[in-house]
């Protein structure tokens, strides 16, 4: 029973990490697509801030830390 409880917590954390990673990858894709299609109508400073945020998220995605993602 203790093993099941311990594994349940580890499984929950693993699921949360996978879910966060999947959502973040989708966000990166949709943001890059939106910038490619409409980037010319966004102020340069805002576009740069968005690109920096996407870059930071891509870096976080290289790891498995759901908190960082």
C-alpha cells in the first residue's frame, strides 16, 4: 500500500510535467505562427519581448521541471 501511495505521487508529478510540457509546446507553436503571420503589425519592442519569452520557454522545455515551464 505504501509503495502504491509513493508511486501515485510520483505518477501525479510526472503527469503534471507532461501536461505542462505539452501545453507549453502548443503555446510556442501558436505564438510563433501568430508572429509569422501578424508580426509586422506588432510594435518592435512588443515583438522582441514576445520572442524573448518564447525563447525562455523553449529553454525551459529542454528540461523536465514543470515549475520552470
